[in-house]
C-alpha cells in the first residue's frame, strides 16, 4: 500500500470512530469471535468459539485460576476416599438461572450424560474413566473411577453442570437452543449467523460480571475484527494473528494481548497411506519444515518451536526431546531415496481456523525438497469429521492444532495416540501400554517417565510433526483489564474496566 493509501485508510477509520460511540463503559460489551458457536450445550462440543460463550453460562465442579492452579467452583472442597473414589462437597448457595437449586443430583446427571455412549459427546473420551457418580446428599457426590486416575481433576475443569430437570423436560435439542446454567451470565438469545446475547446473572453466587449485556458476534474475517475494534464498535476480538495485532501498536482505542497457550500446531502424516507409509518420506517432511523460520518470518517470533505433542503448560512435558533437525538438503536426499514412493500428489488438508500464511509456507518448503503438495481447504466441521475417521480413511496429510484444555498429558495424548480412538492414525502396542499405565498411576514421577518414552517413540516414528506452541492473540479496548491464560478461557467476570 502506498503512503497516500495508508493516510486514506487512517482517515476513514478516524471518521468511523468519531461517528461510532465507544462501547467501553456502556451497557453492552461486544466480543467478536472468529466463527459462530457450533453449540451452546457444554457437553456436546468444546471448540473455542462455543467454549468462549457457554463457559460464561455454566459453572463447573472445579476451574483454573489465572495462575493455572485448579481451584474450587461448584465444589467447595474434595477428598480422596480411596485410590478410585473421591468425595466432592458442593456449595449450598448455587441456583440455576430458572431459580432451581443446583444439587448433587445435577452433578451426577451431568457426568452420566457426558459419559453415556448413546449421547455420543465428542468429549466422552475425556471422562470415560469415571464409572459412577453417586449423590450422597444434596451437597455431596462421590465419583468412582476405573482404577486410579491422576488426571481426574484436570479433566473436571472442563465438565460443566447442567440442570437435570430442565434437560429431561425439554430434551437435548431444545436445551442447546435455550441453555440454562448457573454461571455469571444467563442466556438471552441466539440470532443464528449474527450473535449470541447473554445477560448478567445478578444473583450469581460468585464474582459478578462487570457488563450488564454481552454480545458474542460471529465475524469470520480477521481484518473486520480489527476494524471493529479500531472503530469502537467492539470491545474484544479473538483469534488475531501477528500481522493483525501489529495494527494496534499506534492505536488510540485498542491494544494487543497475547499468551502462550497449551495449544500446539502440528502436521499429521498418515502412516497408513502413501507416501507416508514410507518412513523416509515422513522424515523428509520433518526435515523440510523450518519451524523457527516460520515463527520468525511469519509469526513475529512469539510462538515457540516444539518437538513433542505437548507444551510446557502441560503436565507431562519432557525437557530435551528432539526430533529430526531442519535439514532441507537431507530432506531432498530422502525424497530421492524413496523414489517412486514419493512421486505422488499429496493433498495438504487444512481449515479456515489455521493460519493460512503458515500453510502456504509449509507447502512451499515441501515442494522445495521434491514433494508434490497441494492445499486442500475444507470448512471446519468437515475438517473435524474427516480427521476423526480413523487410520485408513483420515487425510493423507493434514495441518491442525491440538488442545485438550486440561493441561495434562492424558487428555492431550490418549486421544491422539491410543489405538481405537477416532483421532488416532497409528497403532502401537507399546505406546498403548504406556498411555494406559500413565493414566492409572498416582505417582507423578512414574507418569513423567512413561510420557517421556512416548515422546521419544513419536519423535522416532513420526506419525506427526509437532510445529510450535501457539500464541492466543486478542485485540482489546484500551481500558479493558483482561489476562489471557494458557487454556484460552474467556471468563467475563474476570474482566474489568480500568478506573
């Protein structure tokens, strides 16, 4: 863009800002999401744009504070009765938005619902170690696990409590359209394709929300999310990349906020399909991708390169894991050694949620070493469905992100690498045994040792190429006080306007 063009754009933004009153401090708080929530039922889906909204409508048994520690929420406390039983004592002052009391019956119902195979929640694998939820009184519930389960509390951070009577009365579909929770905000309306509106729950038991009304708008175009903030027609925007965040450096109205997350970017190389049934081709891909170059050249140096399918924000992260080093000359030689096996067209499957600048850079780096890679863009729901088809039918090559939102290796690795899970594209009995053992021992040191061996095995066999620990990028109105967290939570009642 010429300098004159830049001046014209700046002038247009200034005029728009002058004509549009800032929402900071007003009754409405506006959040621009990258996509519309796919569900408002917290036990159906946990993609970010759904989670951002419904986590403010519902409470969980436990949560993480801004420092990452697991702390009580609906549960006032808990104690282990044995290696397989834990007793939660609930707060007695929590009511749902319809005025009914939240009791142990609702907690037990929520657990049984999400672990019910017929309900078919995509989250079921995160909670299927729980085999019983038994109400002992209105404020006590006992959970029983299938063997010791050290990741239980980390997983329960994600389990929202739904009202049994309401769900049973209206049914699952109707509940999704008009959810009833106990959280700091209550559902008001859902205008499909436009916005979800929530209202402050003035009777909330905990910290009250600062904003009377909040709109979560679907704004797929990142440039539009930036412009809305600059013009004062929104107060918070999520899912912004480094180039978009840089536009706030001299803004009078908006500021960038970032946090290294537990989410990671990775390439998935299906070892059951040509050409990645050839280990030389998988190694060639690993050596062809310049992770640090992508981070420095595209992502403004904020992300961190990784060689394992965890981040330092997870329990189970192992220091010193290394995969094949960046070496394009060796990658080119490996492609030549593979011969005809490597001379096939390779679709690189991706979705709009992934940074397409990175996708294009990786495509070019793979082409540079002799691989014929084309980009195959699909919508997000189709991408999720296709990548859960199992070893044989999953994409040949896909670029994706992974996050369990629990910050524990069990939630992150079991779904990706244990045989039989929908996300798993490889079967390795040794890895299965290590994953089973690590989720069944209460000894942290033993768990860490098993996860290190898993990391080393994955780095040697390369069904995936971990790329980098991602940064969550937000644009915020300058007076907004908001601390981004590694688990990418968006708790409205933890935000404030500056005095």
